[in-house]
């Protein structure tokens, strides 16, 4: 499988997170997957400005010429995208969210009904599964996880993808590796 | 009463968030003695700690933002992260949110609303509730009865808030309609939005025939 790991950890000093991600990626490679990792803190990705040029001026391409385009290109070329981020104030990092927002060129402005709600039409035939690899904060509780999980589910519907797994880095690497094969 | 409104739209002063909140603020200021300070997150991106400082010194705060892929825009998340040192320490702040989106159903915002309520609790703020509304993209092409409705309810919410310091639940509920859209109504609404909002802009830009382009095709 072609996998993309989007590493949205803002602090390289967070060694627990970095070591888990490193072991996870080498496990994926050992299992024969083709893996690419983007470390967002080393890339230049400006926030979306809400101009909608990617829908109405240059269909499918963001008006901002930076690494955000690279992430979107690799995103749509993958079978499975794993968003790896520590939870910060109960959600994925701002670094992650800024890169994620830059993915709207992957859908078409037109609406269609999906399970009785409006969503955007697909632009591409195949949209990847999206999974989340997270790190808890000291005070993360079940409610936080339920809130974030509900949003992740919505996000994958909205990008016309499917939600893969949601796992935390305090589980054994092997368990997360197994989860890849299920989804 | 003093209100601090923090506008988190990446479009800044030209946003739908600003447009509807202008009605709210007009209503709010009708009570003599009230005052409102407006801050834009976009203008503080270089130094969010300054904005965090303004937040921590405020009495009543509303934070407004558009829904970006079912959550707050990344730049609003940057601001939330700048509040990390304030967790549990904001007992004197009353905090509410304004969450609006492009899809016509208000329900689309409810998941982000839950997040915001939890964030308010995490900060230790007194949570005032949230103004939540779908269907605000393309106000310029929407029928007048709809834009009049936004003006009326945002103004009325601001007026009541200016008197009581509370977001009136009856007004919130009325503004939020439609929470969902019936299947048969979707069948009429979707082609209208696709044409009047998107195809017309694509056509004006001379790219209607390219709207389904796949420039990132692997
Ligand atoms: C990157 C991006 C993502 C968006 N995601 C959503 C979404 O998930 N659901 C939705 O209903 N609208 C979505 N919208 C539409 C905005 O919420 C809508 O246009 C809003 O009214 C913009 O408000 P503003 O002018 O205050 O920024 C998105 C817009 C952008 C630019």
C-alpha cells in the first residue's frame, strides 16, 4: 500500500512521539508498504486564506505556491493517509490543521447529498482512507476523545474519504501496524 | 458592559463572520454604556501572545470563526494553543463562540461547537453558549428574505446580550434553522447553490469547462 504519514508534531523535543512515529514507519516499511513521511514543522505551509481560487479560478490548485500543494498532491496519490499529531488543547496541532485545510482543492465546489446532508463532490476517483495517530495530553479524558473522534469522522466524510483508525501512541507499535492492515 | 469580539476568519474584516457580527455589535451597543473591542486573529498571527494577553484581561469574550473542514481554521487553532498557559485560570472571563459555515445545515457546526464548549471549560471560563449558523457563504446571491433574517436575528441577539449579558436561547434556536434539510428540499436546493454560487463564478472566470480538472492526478 502507498502510505503517507503527516507528522504534525510541532516540538522535536517530544521524543516519545518522535520515537513512536519512527518505529511505526520502519515497521510499515518492513511490512512492505511504500511509505512517505512529511514532517510539517520542517515545511513551509501557509494557512488557507479562504479565497476559493482552488474552486473557481484555477480548479484543483491552491493559489498559495508553497509546500501545502505538495501535501495535497501526495495526499491524493496515497491509499491511506495517517495524520500523526499530539493532541494540543484537545485537538490536532495547528500545524496539522493548517496543512489539512489546504486540502480543499481535492474536492469540487459542487454539493451533493451524502447520507442526507450536503457535502462536496469528489474531484478524483480515489480518495485515501484517513487515520489518526495521536498523543494524549496529561488531562485528556474520554469526553475529549469523543469530541475529537466525532470531528475526525466528519472530516473524512467531508473530504469524501473514509475514516481508518484512531490510535494513541501509548499502545504498542505492533497494534497500530495491525490496524493498517484492517483498514 | 464591555465585550471583546475576536474574529478568527482568515478573511478578516471582509468575512461573513464580520458581516453578521456587525449586526450583533450594533444591537449590543444600543444599550447605553456598552462598549465593544474587535480583534482580528489574522492581524495577530506574528505575535499571538499579545492577543492571549488581551483575552486574559477581558470580561466577556466572543470568538467567531468559519467552519474549515468541520473544525476551527488552522490559524484559529494557533490562537487556541496560545491560550495553553491560561488553562484553568480564566474564572473571571465569560466566553462564547460564533461558529458559522457554508453548508446550508446548521448541524454541520455542532461538532465544533462541542469542542468549543469543552475548551471554555478547560480554560476555566464561564461558558455563555454559542451562536451557530449554517448557510452563510455567498450571502450576496442569497434571497433577501434570508439575508434579512440574518440581520434581524444577529441584531436581536446582540440587543438582548447587551441588556442581559446572555445569549437568548429562543433567538439562538430560531436563527439556527434549518438544523437539517429534508431530502426533498435538498433536491431543489443543491442545483440552485451549484449554479448560483459556483458555476456563475467559474463562468465569470472563464473556467467553467475546467471545473473538474485534476491537476494533482497521480
Ligand atoms: C478551507 C475551507 C474549508 C471549509 N470547510 C467547510 C466545512 O467543513 N463545512 C462547511 O459547511 N463550510 C466549510 N467552508 C466554508 C466556510 O465555512 C464558509 O464559506 C464561511 O461562511 C466563511 O466565513 P468567513 O467569510 O467568515 O471566513 C470551508 C471553507 C474553506 C475555505
